[in-house]
C-alpha cells in the first residue's frame, strides 16, 4: 500500500506541477510528498523529475511512468467502485467544484446533509468562478452554469435557469434606464462583467424580436467573482447579468430592478459535469442524485411567489 501511496503522490505532482500543491491536495506536508517521490525514484532506479526553483518537470522516464501509473490508479479506483457497488456501502472521497455564487447558495449547505446520509463518503468542495481543469485538478464532479465544451466529459442537466439584467434604482436615476438592448452600448452604460483568464464570453446574449443577439457591452471595471459583481450593482455602480435565483431577494426588496424585461438574456443551464468513467462510481451517482434534487427544490423555493 505504501508503494501505491508513493505512486499516487507522483501522479498528483505531475498533474499539479509542484510538491506543495500536491501535498495540499493529498493532505500531506511537502516534506512527506518529497520523501515519497524519493522512495519511488530509489525503487525505480531513475530520476522522475527535473527540479527547478518553482516547478517539477517530469523527465522522459517520468513521463513514461506517469502514463502507466495513471492507468493503474484508475483501475484501482474502478475496482473499488465495483466492490462498493456490490456491497451497497459506498465509501471514499469525492472532489467537487462549483462557481462561487451557486456553490454558496445551493451546494455548500448540502454537503453536511449528504455526509449525514452517507457517512463513509468524504467530500472536498472547491468554489471558484474560474474554469477549473477537471482532469488536472482531479475533480470528480463540477456543477456549472453554462454549456459543455469538453467532449471528454459527460454532463447531467439539472435545470434551465432564468437570467435577468438588473441595476440599483440609484444607478438608473443617475444614468437613465435603457429602453432597448442597443441603449446599453449607445448610452455607454456601465456593465459589470465576469472576467477571468480563459473566459470566452465577454458579451451578453439577449432574446430580441429578431432572435438571440450578442451585445458587446463594456464597463469601467470587472471581476472574476460573481458575488462581487452583485455587490457593485447593489451599490449603484452598474448593470449586471445574473441567474435570477441569485438576485431574486434583492429584486423583491426593491434594491435591484429588472431592466429590459422584454429582451431578457438567454437562460443558462445548471448542470453537473464529470469525467466519463466516473459515472460508474456509485458514490458519484449518489451525489449527482442528491444535489440535483436539492438544487431544483431550493431554486423553486427561492422563485416561489411570496
């Protein structure tokens, strides 16, 4: 088992690029991770990494060993999943990610409930509005608002979510309320945009009489945190596009007003994304079922007329 632990550390170091990141991911210290790599190199009789001040790059031997080691670890994971499926007692760790707003409102609060129901399953949750590389980060399930672009992944749709454009009354009093989508551009409205490295959409897709049109809106500042955008909108700093369930409480207490209701943004799909082989893992299926039902119920409750 110690040898398999060493192999597991090696694989994560290759994927994450350094000992500290791999150690944090596996909940061991960098010193322990370093010792396991040294033990593995001693056992194999080759050097597996070229070491620089910031990163560990696999040698040719390391690249070859990684390919085989990854297959072995995947096979062990599949074998464990098959055994727990037969035993009816799923156990192990699931790594989950979700956007900040969605994760805080719908996913995070459900993790303890899921653990109460399945105490032998450990869940590690990472919240980020960035596009997380699931394979590199070792993520089992990602909850996303958007479309699936990676063909190596599978997607389970949860529900379509209405989106709205909203702004605070004080912003609209100061700048005027746009009457058409083109006003957003012609009147140079301050549009609050979610931007981060690797982001692909810097426009707003609105449903017009001529069909869906993309509007290249601009603003004086942006953020990689969706909740920051909401806070800016609440303070009267601009217009933001959000899933309605995220801002519905602010709409109801008149702190935000829906604008351009006749030409709303296209809905966005809430979905769970996972590597193809993970669907065979019973603990992943349990989490998908649990969170899908929970998200649907919570969003319905948020949107229920008061």
